[in-house]
């Protein structure tokens, strides 16, 4: 079926003049580029990178989760500050997987007064952050992760 479509397309474009052929080729190229951009956006998710911080944001449908990875290149002397926000305020949990493959689950009770999760003297390596929506409605979220401490010269994103 695809082969017959390609043959038909080739026969139809063969009849076109040079200007019409270029116009058709341009439209196909633009459509392909749009499909590529949309695919990459869906696969990668929303990420904002700063020198010493990284931010993730998006929406989660009910009972789904989204995972992100980031790298802490420090020597274990820095702190990681994770500031989550979500709307509406519903049942959401944050799972943080450390470089040594251990996991911590955070909920409302483990946040500081500023609404942050602070990991003191965080180990260097790759961390994985998973956001899980346990509610029955869609949740919009944003999470900012910042390195604080003595040697905050490297970026977080992996």
C-alpha cells in the first residue's frame, strides 16, 4: 500500500512544473519538520536549564507518573534543594532515586517551611526524580532543583 502511494505521488509530482514541484517539496519539508519537533517535545518533556539549577514542568493525567534524570557533579559538599509546586493541591508524591539506587518518597509532611526538600551534602552522581499523580484529576506541576554550597560551578542536567 505504501509503495503504491509513493508511486502515485511520484507520478503526480512528475507532471508538475519546476515551481509547483518546489512548492510541493517545501510543504512536505515543513510538515516533516513539524512532526519532528512535536515528537521531540513529547519525548523530552519540558525542561529549563540554568547554570546551577534545572526546572521541570508539565501536566500529569490521573494515576500516571513522569520521571526526570539530573546529574549532581559535586564532590558531596553541596546541598540539593528541590522545590515542587502543583495545582490543584491534590494527592501527589515525589520519588527521588539516589545514585546508590536507594529511593526516598516525599509527601507534604517532608517539605520545609519554604515548601522545599533539602538534601544536605548530596552525593555526586545521577539522580532520578519521579512525580506520581495519585488523584482522580489532571495536575499541573513545576519542580526546580538547585545546587547550593561551596562548589556550585557545574550544571545539573544529564
